[in-house]
C-alpha cells in the first residue's frame, strides 16, 4: 500500500503545484485601472477600491487567459450579505452570495486561453450594504469593449431594484428578505439589454414619492441626487451619465389614498428636477407593475393629469405608459423572474416606438 500512497501524494502535490503555478501567473489590476468600465452611481473617493451601494451597478472588463479572479469586499457579511451576478462572454449569468468580508471569486473553469469579457453586477439593495471592488486577478487586462450608445435611467422602488423576484434558490418566506433580489434580471436591466443600451437603476425598496413604507425616513425627491440613496448621502454628479430615456416607476408605496393635489404637485416638481439635469431626455411615467386595480386606476388618472400639465407648460418630451396587467407572483406581491421579462417586453416595445431604436 505504501507505494500507492506515495504515488497519491506525489500526484496530489503535482496537481497543487500546477494550480499554484497557474495562479501565480495572474496579476492584480486594481479598481482604478483605465481598462475597467463602470456604469452606475459609485463612490470613487478611493479610486483603487470603488464603493457601490446601488442595485444594478455593473463593472465590465476584458481579459486574456483561462483564469480570472474577482476581489470583492462586503460591508457586513453574515447578518447582511450582498449578491452579485457574474457573466462571462455574455452567456449564462450566475448569481453569487458573498459570504465573507473579503471575497476572492474564481471565474468557473472551462475557459480557453483566448480573450473574454466579464460583467460583475450588484444584485442587492443599497440598504443591504456596500461592496468594495478591489480589482481583478488575470493574466492580462485588455482594452474594454465599446459601451452601447444609448443610455436609460430607471427611477423607482423595490420593483425597479429587483426585490423578491428570484426564487430559483431560496423560496419566499425562507432565508432573508433580500435573498430573492436580482437587479441584473430586473425589468430595467432587461429592457436596456433588449435595446442594446446602458442602464442605471436609481431605486430603493420601500421608497415613495410623498410617503415611503416600512418606517423609512426618506422619499424619492429627497434622495434622487445621491449615491447612497438609503442614507441620503454623497452627492451624485449628474454629468457622469446623461440618459436618452428616463423612466419613473413610483407610487406603489404611496398607495391609492394620497391627497391628489399633494401627490401630483410633488410628481410635477420631481419631473422638473430631473429635467434640470437631463434637458434632452425623454421622461416616461409608469404605472406600478404590481399595482392592484384600485392603485392602477388612481395612478392612471394622476399620470394623465401630470403629463397633461407638463405638456401645457411646454415640455413635450414627457409621456406615460400603463402596464397591461398586474404582475405579482414573486415574494411579497412583487413580480417574479418570468414577469420581469414580460414587463421588460412591454417597456421595450414602448421605448422602441418612442425613440425609433
């Protein structure tokens, strides 16, 4: 038995040494490398390790070789933990739960030694905590792919951020309330990919226009100009991203019993605030995809009045779109994965008609 045992040790050592040799060839490229692309609201106070709170923020890079490691720090693993979506060469996105404070994520094997593109997207809400992007370990970092020409920004609440939609691993009622988040597969990100456009999800679960749920002390017009939405901190530079289209999906948390004058006035003022930053964008006001008949009827009436008033004031680049039905098969009455695809299909068709893309 001894010769076999020693043969096993030699073989195991050889495999381990070969693996270590392979990984030793990887080089660290920090977050400030110019070949790394970012889209979304990000805190670049430390340029080598950009900090990300918002759902749907994504990082793109192109590398050479069959191996790549992603270095991510999580603010509060355990009690709170973030999820990421990782996509290699535009295929088979997979979702990863961060379990450590400092995470080294190996890209799955099977890649050839050629050139590959990686996308890393934050799937979870800003109120779950931030992630710090430490960089990539790979053989060589290449010039990034060209960004899509068109840009869309989606203002909204939990629906827009992708809450309660992904039941593929943990069903509703199990785990933590954020275990079903999937911003990468949310309707906004899907719509943008349908249209070959960039996306930015300026969204926070529970937020309303004049009234937020869940004892939250912020509303959308207060925080829309921040990087860390939940804490209403870090001013956002609107010059970083000039969308061609802006959508507003708000009202679910306000509910149908708001004072109509107060709500509509706040909505008009919110549109005017957005218009100051994005003078050329088309602004589309949406009903809530998960709204019941009562809320949808109220929101349709409000949005007709709001867009009519805006048009009369001279701004013709504001419109409304009413979703065809209620989508509510996910957790807590939210749309699920399949329904987000249907929502995106509706919105894609509308924006195509609006912009001619």
